[in-house]
C-alpha cells in the first residue's frame, strides 16, 4: 500500500498494544515538520495512532513521535477514561470501600483508571468461618487480586462480602441468607458498574469454598468460574456442577475439612472437562496462601468466561 506523498515516511506498521478504540469526526493532524492531513482518529497505543484518511478511507498507523505536541495532547485527552457515574460510582476510589447491601456488609475495590465505556471482570471472595463481624476484616483474599502485581496483569473489580452469620454460630453461612444477598448484590453491581457479565468469578476458602460450590450450583449462569479451597460440594448437588469450571484445592492432612469429601467430589466429576482437582500432601487447613500465590491459578480463573 502506498502512502500519500505528503505523508511519506510518517506512517508505521507497528502496533504494540491497544489502549482504546474511539471513532470521531475528521480532524487535521500536523506532522512535526508542519505537513497536515485530514483523518479520523480510530485508536492509539503507547507508540502510535491509527487514523482513517478522509479522502481515501484508508487506515494508517502513525508513530506518535512524528506528530505535533498538540496532536499528542489531543490523543492523551481522548484516552482518558470516561468517568463512572451514578450511585455506585462511590465504590470506585482506587482503594477499599466498606459498604452494606441490606444486611450484608462488604468491601469493594475498583480502580479510578477504569472507564465507563469498558467492561471489567468481577472477582468475589468468600472468607472462611469466623466469629469476627467487623466489616473490613474479611479483605485478605480479595487483596491478593488487588495487589500491584496481580492487578496490573489482570485488572478487575473485587467484591469481598462479610458473612454475618457464620456456620455453626447463628446460621448456615454462605448457603443461607448471606449467599442470597451476595447474588442480589452482584446483580445490582452489574447493572450499575462497567462489569463484564460473562467474567464474574468466585473464590472461597473453607466455609467460603463450600460457598463457592453452593452458589455456582444455584446460579450457574451468573458465575463464569470458581476456585474452592478446602471446601467442596456433596450429595446430589454435585451433579449440578458437571458443566461448571471449578478448580478444587485440598490438603490431604487437613484436620478441619477432611479430604474424603473433596476426593468424593473429584471422583464424581472426573469425567467433567472443566473441573480441576489439586490435592496437596501437606499444608493442613492453611493452604489458601499457597493457592493464591500461584500465578497459574489467577491465569486459569481469568481465562474462563460464560458462553
């Protein structure tokens, strides 16, 4: 393809990584040597801009260092995230925000770099049994997804609810009213924030692991995948999970959640093409850190999506 003579040497075929996709009205672009061209802005990367020539309708990639400072400033402004607005925008601060949804306390994390015209995954973390009822103490699992390294590789919203009636205390844990309120809250968040409805993930430890399996069995169309650590499904409900992407982790020497239940679930789902089971020889009831520090677990989770 030949470039316009007055733009010769300006166009590059290199595209590194797509930052945004915005189509606008034609504008005049000016090269560093003063030459001009009329074209529509299509998209940009860290090093180049893609434009569509008004006269020919052909598309070209122009290195940013060949453009005037005014054009580069315009691109930077065009790339700014569209502000998230509405009642739930208060949750997106770049830090953890503590709120309540009905009776359900929860923590929420979202980046101020998120744009209202993009869609982002949502990770929901379910904590284990605890007598603690202070909102904010349940964020440990969620912080693994919001830390600098994981978040840079896999940006997402993170929801960490607090089960206010833990199993063995005043109620049935995540398979009781708190679980129902989690489902209702997720639906509300999807309606009000730029969340990708096909990439909603669950991760839970101990009581939360049981919760992951339960919620995925009752709302299979809502969740794209789940990671259950030291918690499993049992009985007839296992059959509801045959088509659900779940990665189950268990330690053989766990003195709190015995391994037999996890093995029984793995045996029942051994023909499933989307179920995974990992058993550690040792680790007791404290394997959550080992699981969450494994990058491959994060990568697997974020690869899943509802079809």
